[in-house]
C-alpha cells in the first residue's frame, strides 16, 4: 500500500518541520487535522500491515495451487505451481511487499487467462479472492 | 504571504483600473487539492464609491494532483455563471508566471456558506432533502446545456456520442499506466471489464463537470446551494458520467442508501431526469458507476504517487492514497465480483 507507513511518518515530520502556520490559521488548522488523521491511520497500519500482507500472500498462493492444474498455458501453469510453493522470506514489510507484488502481477495474468478462455468458474473463484483482499485492505476510519 | 499580497494588489490595480486598491485578509483556505486556494478582500474606489469585495484566488501549485488545462475551470465558471446557475463570477485569468509566479485565476467569493464534508454522517442536516433536490436539478441543467451554445464546444473530451465512454476509459487508463506504483489487479480488471462491456452511446454530448459531488459546492444557512465549485476536470462527454460520480458510494458518508448524504438514489435519479430531459438507462448508468469508481481509483493512485515521491506532501494525498483508494478498490471488487456471482 503506497505510501508506506515509513514514508508517511517521514513526510509528516517534514511537513511539520517546514512550518504549517505561514499560510494562515485556517489552512494550518485543516493541515493539522489531516496530519492527525493520517498519523492515526498509520498507527493502525503499523499494527495490521504485516498480517494483511502475510494473509494475502498465503491466500493468493493457495488460489494458484488450486487453479493451476486447469490452466492450459504450460508456461503460466508452471509459474503458478512454482510461485504457489514459495514462502515469504521474512515478516519484514519490504519482503512481504516484494512477494506480494509478484503474486498480484501473476494473479492479473491468471485472471486475464481465465477471461480469454471464458473460464467462468475460475473467474468467479478469483473474484471471490479479490473481494476478500479488498475487504481486508479497506482502511477503516474512526477508533 | 505578504509578498503574495503585494503582488496580488499590484496585479489587481491594473486589472481593475483601481490605483488605490489594497488587498487585505489574504489567507490560504483548504479546498481543491490540485490548486492553491486563497481568500482575500479587495478594497478600492470605483466611480467615487468605496468597494470592499471578497475574492478567491486559485493558483497552480508547484505540483498538481491531476494536470488540468488551466483555462478550463475559468471558462466553465464563466459559461455557467452567464447561464444563471449557482457558479461564482470569474474575474481574471492569467496563464503566465509574471504576476504571481504561477498561472492563476480570480473569482468572486460566495460568502457565508459552507461545504458538506464527505466524512460527515449528515453533511446537510435538516436541509438534506432541499439541498438534494437543488443538487440534482443543477446537475440536470448542466447536462441539458448545449456546449456549443454556451461557448464550451471546444473543450477537451468526446465530440461524438459513440466515443464518450471509450475516450474517458483511455484518459484514465493513461493516468494509471503513468502513476501506478504497485500492481493493481482489481483496477486492471475493471479497465478490461469496461472495455469489454461498453455502454450504449451517449444520448448527447454535454459539458461534464468531472467532480460533481458532496464537498464541491457551497450551501448557505437556509440550505440554498449558492456555488458549484471545482470545475477543473470539466470536459465534453456523456452526462451520465457526472450522475454516476455524484452517486458514487465514496460520497455517501454513513448511509449508502442516500448518496452524498442527500436523497435516496431513486429520487436523485428521477430529479436529474426531469431537469435534464434525459433518461438514466439502468444498464448505461451501471457501466458509468463502475467507471466512476475506476476514475476515483486513478485519481487516488496519482495522489499516492505525488506524495510518495515527495512532489506534494500535503497529507490529503496520503489520505487519498490510503483511504480513498482502498474504498474504491472494494467498491470495484464488490461490483465486478457480482458480475460473476462471486
């Protein structure tokens, strides 16, 4: 999820260090309110970020393992099988992201393959996973 | 701020032929993420009478959320102000950098009003019905206007009713291609779905406001809409594009049944149809609603990139990249999953 928590913390500090009052009180008040909201969201993301990525990576790998046997394209099928067998190297966000980007790219290729071949059950299964991923990634406002 | 105030006064003395003009109370205000917005008062003498006028300055920022044609917003204000819609009177447009370092325009301030917040559970309180009726009536009037007759026939966008959908998908796909910083399987799938399932041809080509929603208009204490703002993304296209954007779930606040915190969806559509003399074909509107969420996702992807690369560290860009993008990703996933019974 861009920007990452570290970027938000760093740029929020930069925003404050540069001074936010020179534009006047009304604008500064709005900026402070937004900074507070964004930092609050960053705190939540710090807590759940690794879990979201770990869970997402696991679910996409399971999906690949499930759907790979029915894929006609031999190269794509081999990539799906190979990727499904991988493990996340660590729980660092950067490692989880690297794996996640690779998985999401391959997921797009898998969905395109299903679309091109009119494989409706596969599309339905992929969309169920995409819906679950989007629900998990949804940023919640409030406490 | 003092330097800007001095330069602004100097510019307006010439522009308004008012050698005694002074600028006071210049203050930056929130609003319009792609341009800096300032409120100020101009005091001067005109034909022997003292004038004390509230004005708004909209200046290009060093980096913009969405690159828009600078004169577009100004010309849209002018055209719809003349048509009698609640739109601020445009005063001056400068496309060069000489006066205030960056291009800008100035318009009349519509005073003693507020905007409704999209996060507010009741952005218009007791006036929600009345505000909603005005909101969709004004949108219908924008849709019914003939772009050529109001002088906006050369705006960017589709010139042909069959091209409107394709034109907009291509426009926002380009934005996503340029600004995507991480794989977006849902957004990419939405783009493919939109291309595979084009809507019926537009009923007409209209001026599309491009960002017609809760938060982008001013309401007074009596619940009267006084000004439709933020025309910077206006273009020519299918009028259903604006209707779909206006009823997008992101603007619904706490109640998805009342888009924008105003009227129930069916009533909103009926009022728009009456005011525009157009039909909101359900299949066409469904396509444009999915497009609206895709367009939103594209804007938030751009915002995240601006922030991530340090070009514009306004926290609204971080918020957009997180909350708004995750919201529209979920809307797209739910709507497209439903197409496949998932």
